[in-house]
């Protein structure tokens, strides 16, 4: 009697957990905050596998170019876990390499923190980031000397 009851409880818990991992909508799109021009997020959700690839493109606080403008930096989240139908969290990485049309690529990625996306609905949500480069990195590492950054930003789908 205990075995069937235990199996039933475990099966029920497994189905509940699986339901929580199913995204509420397809959030694939470009996201940004219209009052903070200059940065954005590309969010690509792969249906069927529920995997996500997100890129936060912003300005690198380490590298001012000529004229005092900051150079771009892309911080990527190549995967994550849906913790609810509207929230996904995953590891964030800084990467470097050479342009796709040049040979001899020796890309390097460094884990620098986490991203969390919490969607209010299919058109708006929040992006939270917690970035801190690990200590002891070589100057050639793409995350070398990256300052700690954390915060939460309101995001909306970019309308075209």
C-alpha cells in the first residue's frame, strides 16, 4: 500500500515540476528599455527543448575608444533553467574570438555571473544581472578587469 502511494506522490511532484519548466510564451525577440537607449538584449528561445540563448549587448566600462565613447561588449547566456513559466536563470559569460571570416579562431569564454529574466507578459518583463569577474585572470582573458555590475532593468519587446 505504501509503495503505490509513494509512487503516486513522486509522479505527481514530477509532473508539477515539468509543468513549471514549460515557458508561458515564446519570448524570442529583441528586448530593451526605451528610456535607456544604447543597450539591448537578443533573446532566442528554442521551442521543443525550452533552451534559451540570450545576449546582452551594452558598453564595456573598461574600454573607452577615441573620443571618450565606450566600446561594445556582449555578455551571453547560452542556456538556463526555467524556474517558473515566466522566469529563466542561467550562467553569463564574456567571450572573445576573431571575426567569423578570419581563420585561426581561438575563442575563450569566462563565466562572470548570472542573468535572470522574469516576464510579466509576452511584451514586458525584467532583466536582472549579477556580474563579477573571477580573480586571478590573465590580462588576455576577455573578463580581465571587468568591474562588478548588478542591477535590474525593465525590458519591453522592441517594436518594428
